[in-house]
């Protein structure tokens, strides 16, 4: 059983602008690669969830200054599709998705084979609930550049939430073939396996993601959930603790830890973890149900 009811926010999220983005939690702008970690690869979701990963918006003065500077670049270079793509990513970071889509659209108008801009626009469409348009743009990105791995990861995550697991696996295996060092791709494929109940395979891919980047919360949360599902409760607690060391506002990690403690019969620790989860997210169903069980004396096994 996968425990997470919400996009783990590790996940986090960020619009990337360059192909050299690194897998991590939090919103960011890099110049040309697609909005990969922010909207695509860092999701940790329950089997029944169809949520799109949330974007951590950045409304700081620095970001506003950055947009202004990028606007100056565009004025000086109105024919540069990369400049529009980069400003579009900056707009997306502040939640200005209409402006972001307009910039990505201008980028592909200037260069109809510009895979990063198609990928970025697809991810912006996902944020605004336009999944069919997003899928079309992922397709265009791959047609424009069949070696552009972020487009495969983005499309796979959309296919996963639509329940099209075999197609999602195929896309992610292709992304891994293109870039075997991509933590994002392994993490995303682990989520597909997790949705299918193939937790041992999911654990292997979470391992691979963490081998490539051990400094993010989402893969620890995801692996902890799969370890919990296969009955390895102590190891699950270790992973949830590792996730919380990176991001102690992760309600799903607190809830998962609570369930692991509950299964080990450690009710006091379970209560504390469930309460911490609810202090972060009062609507976390796993924590609410767990707290009722533990405090009511029923427990998971009767």
C-alpha cells in the first residue's frame, strides 16, 4: 500500500531552462532544460491520485528583477528563442502561467524544432489543467529532438497519472537510455512501479535515484513508502527520517513514519508522527486515519 495522498513536496518545484539541471527539491530556474524537477519527476503520489505536482512559487524581488533583466535581453535580441524560453521559465516560477505560455509559444514560433520550449510549455499546461495540450507538446518535443530526455520524463509523468503505465515505463526507460545518470528518470520510473504495486522494482529505482543524488527528500519518501508496503518497517523509518532531514515540512513523510511506528507497535512514536503530519497538513488522510486508530486503540490489525 502506498501511503502518500498528496504530491510529496519534495517535490517541488521548478521550471528549468537548461539541460543540465540537477534533481532536487524546490523551485528553481536554470536556462534551457524543461521544468523537470518542479513539475515532472519529483512527484510522490498515491495510486489513486491524479494531482499535478505543485510549483513552489517565488515572488521575491530578485525574481522580479530577473524577469526585468530577461525582458531587456529580449528587447536586444528579439529573434532569440532561448531568451523567450528562459523568461518563460522565470514567469512560471512566479505562477504567471499565461505569460509563461506566451513566451514558450514565441520561442517555438521562432524555432519550430525547439524541444526545451515545447517541454516547458507542456509543463505549464499541466499546471493549468490542460493535459491534452500538454501531451501534444511533449509529443512535439520528442518529434523535434528524439534525444531530449526531459520530454520523455514529462510525458511519462502525465501518462502515469492517466493510468497508462506501460507507455510511461517505455518513456522512462528511453530517458534512462539517453541519460543513465538522470536521478529524475529513475525516480519517475519508481513512481510508476509503485503505482502498479511493484514495490521491489520501485525500491531498486529509488536506490538508483538516490545513488545519483542523495540530497533530495522525495526519493527517500517514496522508497520509505515502498519499504512500508513490503513490511520493512525499520528501514522505512530510516528513509522517512532522511526525507525529514531534508524537508521537515513533508506531511507525507511524517505520516509514513507514523504508520511504520504503528506497525511496529510503538504507539507513542506513531501518535507524535501523525500529529506532526497534521500540523503541516491538517487534511492528510493517512495521518488522520492513523491517529484515530492509535488513539482509539483499534490499531492496524484489529
